[in-house]
C-alpha cells in the first residue's frame, strides 16, 4: 500500500517548492479519477531512491494550479491529464488545452469516469 501525504490547494505550491529545495525531483503525477465532481491527484517525488507521494483532492470544475513553474517536466503529464480527464491547470506552460494527444473534436475525455453513468448503466 502506498502512503501519501494529503495536501490542499492552499499549501500545495509551498509544499512542492519545499521538496525541490530539499533535493527531491519530480517523478510524475497521476490522476486517480474524477468522481462526483472531485479529482484525486497524486504527485510523486524521489530523492536518493526514496519515493514521496502527495495526494490532492480538488474540485474538478475549477482549474488546478500547475506545478510546471516549479518542475518544468510536469507540463507534459498535466497536459495528458487535461486530455484524458478533462481537468484544467492554471499557469500551465505550454498549455495544449486538451489537444496534446487528441484532436480538437475529441468529445468526452476518454478516461473521465462518471460514477453516475456507471450506476445507471
């Protein structure tokens, strides 16, 4: 089982900047899903082969703060999450606006889980 430290939108940037100052590197981030209007995001960091994970629950309808200004490599996975889950990130550079891999007329984000639909269907 993976243990993750919970963070909030309010302390997220400060916590990640602190990790960078301690020598952590950004490994990747994961969108574990979007259910009932909330997105679960996991941020993964490494220092000296030890992994550290941060968990953020956020309102899926509001833009999430991009960490690409702290760790530039995050721009790629943040763009992937925009494509696949329909979330958006504020301050993301470069921002492909949901078209990193998908065409503009893609329709519904392919990995967006809708519990309501699953329950009804």
